């Protein structure tokens, strides 16, 4: 049954890496490489619904034309906290 804990952790890890990839893609200029743009679109499509939850409450920080979106950072931290809670629950269930 510990495979369930490992699988859940794997899903959380993959989604965490998707959020990191989204941040990196936001730093890179748009390229004419179709494969890169397809991957970027996929990463944005997979992470936007989750990050949109935080975007409603956290405004972009900055002045003028330069802005810093903190939602990926907050989303990453919340995701890790949820991962720990889910892990604790699963381990307690499996031990009993």
C-alpha cells in the first residue's frame, strides 16, 4: 500500500515542476520554435487553473511597466503544504 503514498508524492512533484517550468517560461522571450511554444502552452494550460485561485487574492507587485507575479511562489508553497498534509493522512490510514 505504500505505492499509493509514492504515487501521490510523484503527482505532487510533477505538478511542482510544472509550476517551476511556468516561471522559467515566463522569463524566456517568445520563440519561433513550434515545439517550445507547444510545451509552453501545455504548461500554462495545466497550471493556470490552480494559479488563478491565488491570483484573485494576490495582486501583481511592482511599479509602472514592471510587475512581479507572486502567485507561482505562493501556489508552490501551498502545494507543498497540501502534499505534506495528504502524506500524513495517507500514512496514518495505512498504519491502522
